[in-house]
């Protein structure tokens, strides 16, 4: 039997998992969004942050962060942990494994029962630092540099004294194991995750920053349409940000000095960091209907655009191309979208590009078409960097599944530029029923944007029985 053409293969989201700040499950994330809760608090390493500075002049460290805290963990009764687990291991691996496990269980595929379907795995993970890589660096390079410096400034030191000091330093470090060397890199984490969940058909690392989840969704949907796999899992995670990493991020990303994230506000300073991760299980819609399984939403299209220079409207053009490609399967393009989960990071360049595109896209929307609802989960959980796009997808899929237009935290500043009654869009300030015509399903778009010119987007619609 020949597979159906790629265009006719509908792709459905059948399983979810997510963990951000104080919300450890998708249900908790959804409740926090409906209640307009914010999770920004001073980082646990506040005293350490005062002692570090951005690596380049002009940067500023944020005062608050939406940190994972104790939620950065896994349940040992479900995820087998090694008996010799130590300080030098990479906890990102077990956090990602927990997200994948929960998403597969939600989709009706408990990993404990074994996999019978062909499974593909796409991991959005771009580690800057992790305990395994830092331990590797100390063992391989830092101790050597310390010994070279000691011999240079104290030439009378004997080799026996140097060896004794080296052995003493090594004994104070966590032991270095083969597993730690493998999990210190993103490719090793992806390979071990594929082995743990028997993802034999495909295992790929999608390191595209905030757009990592869209790169994974695009690759997974194409593999499903071409019958290269039967089940695909897309996961994106942002582990806790250590002070050394924040010093570098502060030189690259403008951070706000406020206590809440306020996008689209005149004179906004920047964004606020967050941490977390989410996973999604994708299947062909024909398989879901054949099995009588539950589907949260249907994925219409997704795209990632990068490489355009940010100057001279490059940010707006990157976002326009990403949205255009994700809307290519809809007959009326942006007019068929009821809700747009925006980037809304608070970075001035990104907000200006989104606002310009929003104005152009809704200018000719028509009086017979409802106003476009817009919002952003970053106002609740911050900019989660590699997991930022996954947060938007999680919120959007839950919104279309529950048929509720979710609210966003409205900035109290009078200069909020999306508070326009005369426009063809509105910022959702309170939860409201998602009323749609019976002639077509509810549809939404999710997007993310980087000030360096990279954009990602995806469109979803409800699955009607």
C-alpha cells in the first residue's frame, strides 16, 4: 500500500507535558495562565549574581527570574536513575527524560509497556554549561592551567610537589565517568534519550534557539507525512541558568530591571529570563481516528527562518516569512487565524517588528471577520530561551483544546501600544470562551522571534469529531 500524499496527511498533537517555574504539569501551566499568575522572583543565587558582571560593557543582569527551582527534577519511580549518580552528572538528561515520559504516557503510550510503533525523537537543546561539561573542563584543562601557572611563578617547585598538588585537586572534584563525558554534549544527550525510549527511526538535536521547537515540529511532521515513522516526540528544554551563563546572556540580550515582563510598552528596557521545558507527541490524524485516540489539536504547518540581517526591517521580514510558510496550507492565510500567541519578549526591536507585522496583517481583515486575539505566555513565565517557543505551543494547543481564549498579564503602563479599540486586534486581558463559526474550526498561530534575525512559527486548529 502506498502512503498518502504528503499534503493530505493530517498531523495531530496527541500528548503533552510541560514544566515551567512553579507549574510542574500542563494542567498547572494552564491554571496559572487563566489566573494571570506571574512567577518572577529574585534568583536563588542573588548573592552570587552581585559578584559577577556582564562579559561586555552595556549589559545589565535582571533583578528577577522565573526559575524552575525544585521542579527541575525527575521522579525516580518512573525514570531509572544510575546507582552511582553524582554531582558531576548532567541533570538535563533526566529532566528531558521526564518530559518525554509524561508526554508519551499522556498520548497513551506508557514507556514501561515497550514501544511497538516506529518512534522518532527531536530534541531542542543547546547547553551552554552543565555540571558534566564543567566537570570535564576542570579535569581536562583547568587543573593543567593551574599547574602550568604554578610552575611558571614558582620554578623551584619539584615535580613531586606538582604531582601531589594535582592529585589533591583531582580528589576534590567529582569523579569523571564515561557517562558524564557522553552527556556533557547535546548530541550525547539526544543519543541516550533515543536509546532510553527506543527511538530507533530518528534521533535529532534541533539547536535553533527560541525556535528549536518549530524546527522539531517541522522535521517531525515531514517524517510522519512521508511514513518514515509512526510516532514522533518533540521536546525543548531550558535548564536552570547559572550565574556564569547569565553574565554572558546579559551581554547578548537586553534584560529589564523591572519586576514584571512588560512587552509593547513605550520605552521598554528588555526581557526577563525563564526556565522550563515541554514535550509533544505527534501522530498522523488518520491513525488517531482509526484508534479512536484523543487529539489536542491539528498541526497545519510550521517553519523556521534565520540568516536575514536584523537591520533595515530584517526582523519583520524573518517573522513574515515564517508565518507565511506556516500558513501555506490555509485557504485564506492570516484571515483564518483567530488567536496569535506572540513572541512579546519586551525587547524593543522584537516588539517593533511584531507590531508592524500585526498592523499589516490585520489591516484588510474585513468587518465580517472577528477581531484577532493576541497574547503571550512570556508575561507569566518569562523568556525561556530554548524552551520559549515550546511554551507558546503548549499554551496555544491547550487553548484550542479547551476552546478558551487565554489571558495575558496586561502591563499597567499607560504606554501599552496594543491597547487599541480602533484596530482589528485586541490583547486578551481576561479568559473568555472561544466562539467560532460552525463552518470552520478554531485556528491559531504561534511564533517566536530573536533580535538576531531568527524566527519560528506554527499554526494549529481544533480537531472536530
